[in-house]
C-alpha cells in the first residue's frame, strides 16, 4: 500500500512537471506568431493604389479599440478615410507626405484625459499588428496630422473628419498593400536596463 502511494505521488509529480513544461511560452519568432508579427512589421512608404477592404479594416479597428486604455474611458476617436475618394487630403499637403497609403486612419485624443495620448498609441499599435498579421502594411504618420491640426487654412480637412468637441487630431496611420519590403532599422538596446 505504501509502495502504491509512493508510485502514485511520483506519477502525479511527473504529470505536473510535464504540464508545466507544456505551458512554457515559446520565445522565438519561429515558434510564436505574435513575436513573428512584431519583428516582421516595418513602416512601408510605397503602396499599391487599392484600399484595404472594409471588412478587413473592421477587424483592424476592433483590434484597435480592444487595446488597454486608462480606466476604460476609450479616450480616442477614429476616422477612416479612403484616400482615393478624398484626394483633397493629399492635394492640400506636401507631395508624398501620406506615403501613398490608400487607407488612412486618423486618430484624435481627448484633450481633457491625461492618458489619452497613451491610449491612442496603444490603439494604434494594436491596429498595426493586427494588420501586419493579415498581410496589410502600415505607416504611422505624425507629420501630416500635425500640419492639419495646426494650420487654420486646413480647417476644412478637420471639418471632413468631424471629430467631437474636446478631441484633437494627434496622428494618422496609413494602411495598404506594400510595394516595398524595408529592412529593420537598428534599435538601441542600451535604452533598456534591468534595475537589480
Ligand atoms: C509618432 C510617430 C510619428 C511618425 N511620423 C512619421 C511621418 O510623419 N512620416 C514617416 O514617413 N514616418 C513616420 N513615422 C514612422 C517612423 O519613422 C518609423 O516607425 C521609425 O523610423 C522606425 O522604423 P520602422 O517602423 O520601420 O521600424 C512615425 C512614427 C511614429 C511612432
């Protein structure tokens, strides 16, 4: 009986160890799809002219709004613009500033919410990674958003976007199907440090 209990305990121990080993997270881009998607994403600045289909954009947007955000206030507003149907955006700004991306997502932050820029950034990264995982390329664009937001002569573009009162356009993200495959730019590993 004692022997049987010993064997049973040993078997249970082995089962638990195997279960733990199974749960160990895969840590390389060969094994882990999320890591692969993150490491493969690059800013693309040359696109095919056709827009991203609405149902694909809806998946991307749903991933965006599922980002963590302060107190779940969801302190963002998002406008999706088909740049082929709205040439006035590219026409009003310096040539090439939208990088030829055919689907443009404009993101506005809620001015009264301290963490809104963080919320909007996380929203954007979720969208970018969801897009990448579906073969849709992207480029974050601060330049054109700043020009639109800060130039009173371009107010008609802000009117088209029609953000609610209290929101300000802070950046946009171009989506589309890339015609280039840029290499990763070097990253500064000294920017992170473990405090032991
Ligand atoms: C807040 C922000 C603003 C950016 N603005 C622009 C921009 O106006 N034009 C542009 O071509 N790229 C812009 N980028 C893209 C960056 O240049 C790019 O992410 C960076 O060089 C790293 O390259 P990677 O995205 O290919 O890894 C912006 C990125 C961020 C996060």
